[in-house]
C-alpha cells in the first residue's frame, strides 16, 4: 500500500470529515484514512491510483490536491 498525502480545503466541521472518509471508502473499502482538519490534511493509504480519490472528493464539493 502507498500513502498519499493530500491537501483538502472546505472541511469545516466533523460532518465534513465523515463525508470525506465516506467518499474515500466508496472508492476503496480497504483504504486507511487519516484526517487532520485543522491542517487541511488527508492521508490515504491504498493500493489504488490516487486520481479516483481526488475526483470523488472534488465531486463531493471539496478542493483536493496531492502534496508533492
Ligand atoms: Cu462540515
């Protein structure tokens, strides 16, 4: 598994965190997710390509970019 570090903007409360977690799991049920809302940081450990996660998070209304 690879851990991808994302910056996700627009998470304003705990509901948003759950929302992002749900979306990530909808892409990969086996993904491990860590969210630090104060830092706009989302880590996703997965075997899948990160692009699908970005697309899903953005479709949910958040801004998501991969940290390089
Ligand atoms: Cu919220």
